[in-house]
């Protein structure tokens, strides 16, 4: 399967600016399912509500185009930790090949990814983090923590956000929420001399997943955002006998 990790299985990535769609919020609202509308109605903060409506309506539109059905025919199912997926049976379609997607939103950007393999996305607005060292202790492996602490403070914010988005996109590809300790796998290969270096391929040492191999892609985003998309591309035991 690893050989297939290239061109055809590389996820397709779409980025959308919310502000280009806000004027259609009412129209988009009417394209959502009953459940989605009631979820939207539960949001008390206006821009969070609008962001959910726009991103869900666009997700429906993009999927509908890809698989050739009407947006309102789409039925989503949710994994044990809330990861949405297409419910082909309830949607009434028979897919020739697997279809995976994931969504992430931050501030005014929405990131979508679609692929043949389980995929996860994360985008974060670049900001000064409160107590980066404490966050680092929670998400970086012991081995790398020392190197992280040797970096200038300003650089630590950037490195940490990059690590965060890569790890979060991996967690989202797996769909397992935080049941996987993110400290148990490392995405950061940086050093003091080269702090922004990251592994493209990451092994997940977890019995539940049978040593999965994940590929992580950094994204080219506007300067004020960082983000990553990851996808499950193989299994160490199966692919490296
Ligand atoms: C959903 C979750 C996985 C990410 O949430 P987030 O970063 O706040 O939000 P994002 O915008 O990146 O992603 C939200 C989208 O992910 C999708 N999603 C929800 N649950 C998911 C799950 N378990 N797995 C994958 N995707 C999920 C949904 O499409 C959701 O969008 P929607 O609410 O419009 O339907 C969150 O529940 C979570 O557990 N985060 C962990 C936070 C953390 O401590 N991470 C450490 C990383 S180092």
C-alpha cells in the first residue's frame, strides 16, 4: 500500500475564506439537514454559528460535486469520537472506491480535504500562545523537549503551532480524539540550527492501530495561519515485512 501513498492517494486540499460566503448564510442554512440546523441554532456566538453553517454547506456542495449527487441527499454518520463521514447506505449510493474527508476551521479560514485514505486536517490562526512551555510538555516527547526549550521564545511559538497542527491532523485522520497520547509519536525533527524541520512520514505506535504509518503534509497558507493535512498511508507490519 505504501507505493500508493503518492499521486493518486494524496488528498485534495481546498481552502476557503469565510468572508467570501457570509452573505449567503441564510441560503446555506436552508441546505443543511434538520440535525445540522438545530446544531447551528444552538451556537450562541454569531460568528461561530455562521462559520459552522458556511463550512457545513460548502462541505455538502463539494462532496455532492465529487460523487455526483444532490447536496441535500448527503447523510453523514459520526465515528465514536465525532468524526463525520459519508454514510453511503443512508445517502443511497454505492461508491466504487473509498471516500474520506475532513474539515478544520480557524478564525476566517476553512480547510477541507478529501481522499481515498482516512484523512485529517488542522488549521490554526497564528497567535501568541499562553505558556508555550506547558503546552510543549503536554504534546512533545521527552526526547525533543530539551531541544524545544533551547529555542528562542519567539521561535518556540511558531514551532509549537506547527507541531500542534501536524499532531492534531494526525489525531483527526485516526478519528480517535485524544485517546491516543500525542506525546507518544513525534512529528518534529527540528534542532536548534534547523528548528522548522518536520517528518513527512510518522509511525503511530499503538496496538489498536497496528503500527500505522501516516503521511503529513505542510500547507502553504496565508502568513497568519499554519496548518497540516495527514493521511493514513500504510501499516508498518504489513508494508515492511
Ligand atoms: C474535533 C477535534 C478533534 C478538533 O477540534 P478543533 O481543533 O477545535 O476544530 P477543527 O476546526 O480543527 O475541527 C472541527 C471539525 O473536525 C471534524 N471532527 C469532529 N470530530 C472529529 C474527530 N473525532 N476526528 C476527526 N475530525 C473530527 C468536524 O468536521 C468538525 O467540524 P464541524 O464542527 O464543523 O463539524 C476536537 O474535538 C479535539 O478533540 N481536539 C483535540 C484538541 C487537542 O488537545 N489536540 C492536541 C493536538 S497536539
